[in-house]
């Protein structure tokens, strides 16, 4: 390690008062005031290790520096970080349609047409991932994965490669035999979109008939009884930002408690970067300025359409921002291509964000890297 090399805080590092996050490695660490002060200082002013070691106001400096370097929180200042990408999570649009029309989802205002990813394309995607086993794969881009006629075969293909599945579903089509099939393995987490225990409220929010409510409710009950060994468990998402959201979540917590372990998440449903705008979703807008604090999607997540196109992210409902085509290029070539690099630079404050970018309407984009 040359004494002349200057180090900077990686652009992928962001911190709140007590936690340090690294978007590239997808890791989070507890940090104290001195850790965060040092990272903030080196984000603004890169310095050599020798000079950093003599900062008088930071305690246990050597220990901190060793940890920061080991975890890539500090990197050589000359590193071009726009080239960095690790696929921790992969969303594969196996099926475009959804059987529901949730009021907080763009499928309710602009439903997607039918479309199922061919199995040979699915297989190609998995082979493109070789050597890069993601933490998990999901079968979603606003489609309901259980509509897919190849659902079981795809799960088997993931099992053969030891790639875990996170299943996002509304549960309506999850009959008992599907629950049993999922219990055979390969599932990392199941997330049910179930916005209310009250049938009429559920029907109103999901815009579905009551018989669908009973099917979804039974799927959750049976899954909780049957799938107790899923590593990250079962989650029930309570969407729709209304004054009743906390009450709806509590009702769900109380009712399902007797069936098994699960988490309830109240979700800050958002406008999906402007794809849906109503009183059930939070709407965001940023101005086209320089210095944004980043977004984990462009450094750690891959999103592939049913036709094989790699698009920006889960907020890109209409898949307008195309980074490449998995049928023609490797993941690495796509995610280090000119558009991916430009977007990474804009999101992580290395270049001014161009007017009209989808991210400017997205609540996921961070406005800074050091926040409370
Ligand atoms: S939120 Fe999920 S279940 Fe509801 S319409 Fe959208 S994709 Fe379908
Ligand atoms: S900021 Fe929003 S729109 Fe931009 S990549 Fe992240 S999630 Fe997608």
C-alpha cells in the first residue's frame, strides 16, 4: 500500500446517526459518532492513510481505518466507482399480468398485457448469473407469479442451482398444493400483499371479489402452519398509506398470531416514480441538481423483463429505461455499459442528474449521504 495513495469514502457509503450502509456490498454496520464523522470528512476530502492516522480528534483511528478498508468503506480516491455492480438481488418478470387491481398499484390504472417469459430465456438468465449467486431472486415486476404456467418448473430450476426465491404474491392463487410444493425447499421468504383483515376493506383496496379474499386468507393461514422453516420467514405487507393503515396492520397481527410466526410490515406505498398518483400513495419529486446520495438498485439489483431486456428498477413500471438485453450481452457488459455508468454517476452525486430522469420522481433516491 503506497503511502502516497489517497483514500476516499466510497460513494456507495451512506450513514444515519448510528448505522453505516454500503450499497455495493449490501452490508450494514453499527457506527459511532467518530466513525461517521471520519467517513463524512473523507467523503469531502480524500487523504493518505498516513495523514488520516494523524487526525487528532478521532479515537482508535488505526482500528477504524482497518475496518473501513476491509469493508470497502474507504477506497482509493482514483477508483472509478461508476463501473461497480454486484447482483445481490434479481427481479425476473416471469409473468406480466396480475389478477388484482390494488388501488395503490399502477396495475389498477394501467394494467399490463398478458405475457409469460419462455423457459429457455429463464434458463439463459440463470446461466448468465453463474458465479454470482444472488441473495435471492423474485419473480415479479407487478405481475402475480402464480399466474405463470411454468411457476413450479422455475422454482425447481432455482433449486437445482441453489438460488433462493423470495416470493411476492397476493396469495389468491396459492392453493394448498402450492403451499406444500413451496415447503419442499428453495424459498427464502414469502411476502403476501394483504392490506386488510376486514373483507370489505380488502375487496375495496384490492378491487377484487370477496371469494378472492377468502382464498388469500386461507393461503396465509396454511402457509403459516406449513412453511415454518423458511430462512427469512413470512411477511404480510400492509399497503396503502391511509389513516387506517396502522389499525389494519394491528388487525392482521392479532388474527394470524395463532397460525405461526410472521412479520407485519406497514408499507409506505409510493407513486412508483409517478406511475400512479392518488391519496393512497406518497408522491415525491426532486429537482435536477448535483449531489444526490444514491440508490441501491443501480449497484446491487438486476431487473429483467419477460422479453429479456434489463431495465432500470422496480420503480420503472413501464420499463422505459433499458440498460441492455440479456439475450445478447452478459450481465457485466450491461451493468458496466455507458447508460448504467451514467445513471450511477448521476444517482451517486458524481454528475448532475439530467432533467426528465425517472429517479427525480422517486422517493427511493437519497438527497444526501449523511442523514439522521
Ligand atoms: S400490488 Fe401486487 S397484487 Fe396488487 S395489483 Fe399490484 S402487483 Fe397485483
Ligand atoms: S432512485 Fe428510484 S427510479 Fe432511480 S433507480 Fe432508484 S428506485 Fe429506481
